[in-house]
């Protein structure tokens, strides 16, 4: 995937919120719980998460039937940068 495509994905409101929410989560997060938090459909969240996974930002950790979400090191850095930009614009 081109860098332009992932940039366009991340700098839309919902995908950016997804990364920030995952960074700030106190507990393990699932795609369904993330969808509820950002007020988005489950299928849309999964589609965005798959793109993020392809670009090394998130990973899925499977425990039995459960699939937890986790930010990679790169994903955490991007989420922190987005959070910083968000706070600068307040």
C-alpha cells in the first residue's frame, strides 16, 4: 500500500480516534468495543484495522475465540503524535 493511502486513512476523524482510543485504553480492547467508543460500525472498524495492520500500526492478538487489539511500537508513536496535535488545537 502506498504511503499516501495510509496517510489519507489516518487523517480522517474515525481512524485517528481509533488509534488515540487504543492508546488511552485502560483494558484490553476488542474491535466491537472500539466501534462503540468511536460511534462507528463494527465492519468499518475492522476494515480500517486491517489497513492499519498491513502498515504495521496495530496487531491482533488471539486468545482462544477472543481477538484483542494492540498498538505496535510504530502505532503507539503515531497515536501519541495524533494526540499531541489534537491537544495543540484545543
